[in-house]
C-alpha cells in the first residue's frame, strides 16, 4: 500500500512528465517551460512584470532572465508604465502573438488527447479542478462583480443543480424568493466572486433591504474549493462590505439538509431566528448584528 506522500509524489511525476518540465524545448518550440509560461501569461493579458512574477511564483533574477530571453527573440518588449515609471510592463510583439497562438494550439491538442483517452471526462475534469484549486489556493482572488456577470450565472447553474440533487426533487429557483439584481448592486448591495486562476469557485452577495437591514444571498462554494476555508472568507468579506454600506443587521435562510452551511453560520456568530420570508425551501433562519 502506497503512503499518502508516495501517492502525491506519483501525481508530481505524472504532471512533470506530461508538461515537459525537464525538457529544454517545451512543446518543441525551442524554449523551456518557464519561459513559455511567462510568454503565455503576457499573452493572457498580464502586462505588469511584478504581477507576472507573483502569479508564476518566480524570483526577480529568474524573471529577468526569462524576459531578456523573450526580448532577444523579438517576442516581447518591456518598458516603464505610463502612469508610474517605477513599474515595468511587458507586451507582445506581432511575432510574440503568433508564438502564443502556436503554444495554445499545441497545448489544447495535448489536453484533448489526454481527455479522449478517458470515457468519464467530466469526472476527470472535476478531479483536475480540485487538484489545481488546492495547489493554487494562495492565488484565489475575491472581487466585486456585477450580479449578472456570466461567471456568476455559471456559478448559479452549478448551485441549482447541486441543490436539486440534495433535495431529491425538482428545484425551482423562482420559488426561492430570488433577489432582484439591482438589490445586489451598489449602492444597495454587493456581489462577490471568488476565482481560482480563471475558474469561478465561489460567490456570495448582500442584498440591501433599507433601514440598515440586509440579506445574504447566493452563498456557494464549488466542490473544487471546499475545505480551504473559502466559505468563511467569503462570509467575512461580505459582512465587511455590508457594514461599509451602512447595514447593521444581516439575515439569511437555509435548508435543513445543508448541514455544513448551518454549522458555518453558527460558528461565525449567527443566531437562529423565526421565519422572515416566504422561501418555500427555507427551514432555518439566521440573523447577525454587525
């Protein structure tokens, strides 16, 4: 029987072999994986050199070598920032854009080849999402977004599917007292979205109700991000946002089958109260004074 450490190292070996970490010519394009990742990061819209370095976890010396090499190849240009000369920004040249496109095609073809070898692709992708999110937990970013952002809609679709499975019945969101989007926009409310390297992994909103009252809505964390403390972080941040909006009392509802959610609210100082709305799926109601 393999130990836990050996099982993890087995994953390391598989990933390093698949991604060509030890190859001097990643995907046959003549440069190492590190240089290719810097080029890809710039191609994905990251221009601030300090931001790229932090995103890839590189020290300044190695980052400088990669940038010099890409400049020597004519793939990028670096220059001072327009509003802050102390900042350095990197941008692709036309040749650089072609090279990023070539990498994208090769990488996508490789990914498809692996996925096509397995009949249960969705299960495999869910496992990949979990591993990638756990390994990149320090890069999960929480930010304010519009409640009608397409990424929010994606989160809600997953949430509704999960709720329907838990309730073992047809779940109709229209019967769950759905909030109006305007109530979750400033100055009434706020919507927060958690993203892990491009993948939406959680969300929560505060709906303003006037007179210093607010309601927590759309609280969800992807299975790929559970166990990382993200739910607690989202709740803490939305409480801060609500306080800044002048809300002094928050309320929320939940279903009895959502045991982990109830435990979270209780551990964060929420008190159970009487029913305050007509949500047919709600069985427990909580309140917290800010």
